[in-house]
């Protein structure tokens, strides 16, 4: 029984450490909203360091469509410029079902299965997105130390 308790304590400590590191100043951040007039969407940069000791930041984009016939304003979508694919989405405060998570920056991530990831968000069937997991947070892309991504800020353009 004692080894099981030690393993459980170790697991909890690891999760708590990863959550604490997610908020480590300088490791990851979201930039201000910008507008792409040509494509009619708003975006902000999500920058992060794969390792805490890295000098350079990597980045992805958090994309928000305020008014679009196909893509509603209930989600922000994560786009990886290296893979050139959308891979995740997170609720906005406009999302009736998950509004609380967006306001509190809680866990409510929907990770798109690999086979549905596309360069063009319009090519992704909205039914392909899984129900958000409220017990899961992805790690910083490429990180091997378990550091969790920060949820995007609740503000919208």
C-alpha cells in the first residue's frame, strides 16, 4: 500500500509542478489581438519556449472569427505555422456551454485528431472536433518537461 501512496503523491506533485510552470513568467505568453483584413479574422500570437532555458521563442497563432457564416465566434482556433495546420480549439466567452471555462481560463480543450487537421479551417468539418475535455490541458508544443499550455485570455477583439 505504501508504494502505491508514494506513486500517487509523486504523480500529484508532478501535475502541480507542471501547472505552476505553465504560469512561469517568460516561458509563454499571448500577444495582442490583430486583424487580418484580407481573410476577415482576428489573431494573436501564442509564443512559448520549448525548454525553460531556451533563448528563442517558438510561436503559434490563436485565430478568432467574429462574424463568419461557417465558423462561429464560440471558439478560438490554434494554428501551427510549422505544420501549417489547425490542431486545437478553446472556447470563448461567447460559448454558452463552456463560457465559464473561458472566463476562468480553465481546462476545456478540444484537440483535433490528426487525420482531420488541415491548413484551411474551412476544410475541417465542425463535427470532426471532439467534445472539449475539461480534465486535460495540452503541454507546450514540443516540450518534454510536461509544462502545460496557458489557456488564452478571455478578452476578445
